[in-house]
C-alpha cells in the first residue's frame, strides 16, 4: 500500500514535470499541484488508452499510456491555469 502511494507520487511528479516542460511559457504553480495534476493525468491517460483497446502484448515499459498521460496532464495544467488565472506578482 505504501509502495503504491509512493510510486504514484513519483510518477505524478515525473509526468507533471514533463508536461510543464512541454508547455510554453511560465506556469506559476507549486510542486504539490504539479504532482497532483501529473498523477491525475497519468491515471486518466492510462485509463483512456486501455478503454480504446491498447494492449501491451510484448511486455516491458508501456510507453503509449505514459505519453498519453503527459498529454492529459498538459490539458489539466492548462485548465488549472485558465481557472486560476495568470496572476503576476510584482
């Protein structure tokens, strides 16, 4: 149980960080929200790819759900920034 939670946090951090790197501009958001949106993007991306019929018959690392998770995390980060609004602090 603890291992699963730690793995989700690490994957969320990686997916969220990669999503933020791909996005243009500066995103003013903390590490916690990056982890949460990255983990959520990874979860939704994996679920979506398997619902569309993805099957990792060769075994190994599942690159397609990982990439779709990054795309979903980009969309979630963009939605978060749109809802929160771009606040410029001087």
